[in-house]
């Protein structure tokens, strides 16, 4: 006869010393994310209702997700992991998992089922790209442009056309996205991009294409930078996360348009750093189960235009919490926006990221 979870817990209690027990949960959580509108959406959809049910818990935010891999490596080497739950992109979750720096998740045991009983692993489906990854949202990196300064572009390759679209551009200070867009706009077919990028000649080709606009690029590291650069008129077009652009356009009324062509689909989700003490891990897992259930992921879409990662959440997406506008048409996954998308090869980037980072940074320094 299969033991119930309660019976199994009671048996374990009898066998283990009380101090080894994770029934005692820490009352402080350090959550790591990206700042800005996205982190605000997480706080409103996940943290505020969790704290309402757990008033003794204190949540501290850290905005260092862009440096998550390097910082978790350093914490692990120092034997002092100060983060409890970390928001990362899919490829970074794979690197952390492969290096043993993130805990493996039993998605069906550790996470809530869908309201109809569908197991979490089925509800998240193919978006579970790593054993250590709990998906939250589907988002895209795409382009915004100043509607009053340049004509409406219809192709991502407008970024390389400085004659028709004069002015500064902003691009993220990393190889991901930029290398793929460069090859695509240099004539490489979408389904051949990673084959080409996997060669020294392909890397050189991508960097040569980027060379054609290098002196017109403002490089950004934080998602808030491009919307601000656009608002200030310092750039006429630039890449950033679609939710950042939605916030600038719909919430702030900036004269900015969205270019969805070759938007780069990506996933964001949680990883639990390896090596947490039992009481901290217990609190993390309690929060994680709550924060990734069907309703919570649907609630997040009321604050930002990112698609929820659970299939059961999609029908629950409604209107913006403050603006009252329907959010579905502003999602990167909406059919009207997804006519020509770029989908990351997560495994390729997990395997090649460190090498391409080094080559890209060396190119920037020239």
C-alpha cells in the first residue's frame, strides 16, 4: 500500500532528529530577479499574496539576475550561498544545473497541479528545459523605435540600415540575439543560424555585420535602459524585453512603436541554488509551489505583457490591473505578433555561452 505524504512525513519524523527537519521554515527569503516592471509584476502577483498568508515572512529582493551564473559560482566556491530563489533565463538554468549549482526539481511533487488535476510537468510541458528549471513566463527580446523620428520599420534588419533609419541604436551587451540577428540580416536562413554560428567563420561573419553599425550602438545591460534611451531621443531604435516596451508605450504613453519581426522567444523561470540549509530550502519550496500555480502565473499577466508558462493559466489572462486593456493581444505569443519569430537553441547556448561571451567582449574592446 502506498503511503500518503502525511504518513511518510510522520514516519520520517520518527526516524530523524528534529533539528534535521525542514518543517521549520526560515522567515526570510532573498529573491533574485531583474528589477523594473518585470520584478514589480512578480512582487504583485506572487509576493504580496504570499506575505498576506504568511505575515511573519520577510522578502528581500536582489536585482542581479543578469549576473546570476557568475555570482552563484562565486557563492558556491566561497561556501556562502546568500540567495534563496533566483530568476534566470532558460540557458542559464541549464548551465547551473549541469554544474551542480542548482537543485533538481521534481515538478509533479514540488509544484501545484493545474485546477483540473493535470500534473505540473504536463501543464508546463516542453517549457521545462532543465531538471532544475521552473518556467514562469514566455517573453521576447524585440525592438522598439521612435514613431516620431523614423518611419515604421517592417524588418529586424532595419537595425543595420543606417541610411534609411539614421540615428543611434541600442543593443544588449552580450552575444545572444545580436549574433543571430546579424547572421539573419547577412542572408543566413533561420534554420541554419546555429550551424553557421558554430564555426569560427560564422562568428567572424556575425561580428563583421555588427561592425557595420558598431559606432552607432549604445550598449545596454539593464532592461530599463532602452526604453529610457528611446524616451530621451538618444536612440531611434533599440532592443529590449517586450514587457519593458509595453510599459513605456501603454503605461507611460511614450511615442514608441513595437517591431515584432524576428523577436527572440525566451523563457524565464526559477532555480533554487544548491546547498541551502534545510530551513531556508523549506521556505523556498513552500513559496515556489505557491508562486508557480495556475492562478499566480495568470495574475502576473495583469501587470506585464509576458505569456504565462502554464497551459492552464492562458485562459485566465484578462485585463491589465490598472489600465483595463485586454492583455492577450500584447503577448509575444499572440498570433498577430508571432509571424516571424526566432526561437533560441537553449542547449547550444548553454554549451557555447562562455566561449562566445569571451569572443564578443574581445570584439567590443577593439
